[in-house]
C-alpha cells in the first residue's frame, strides 16, 4: 500500500517539476499578475494539493506501522 502511494507521489512530483519548468519559460511569468491568469500555475497548485494529501496518507500509514511495531 505504501509503495503504491510512494509511486503515485513520485509521478505527481515528476509531473509537477515538468510543469514548473514550462512555467518558467512562459511570457506571462514576467508580468506581475502572471501566475493569477496562468493555467500551468493552476495545474501546479492542484498537483500540490494532491501531493500534500498523499504525504499525509503516507505519514499516517507509516505512523500506524510504527505503532504496530511498538506493540509487538
């Protein structure tokens, strides 16, 4: 279960990194309010939310496993 979540996490981070590289090259990034109107930036923000949720799931699962190990 955790390894599947970690794989998903890695995929999301790769996708996020590629979008961020693209974002740096867009002409609207030079504008003061460029991020507010940028579709790529919105995609990055959505990925960030998914990444945070996955991190929380992984953390809760690993914390649960550590608690089980201590009980044994």
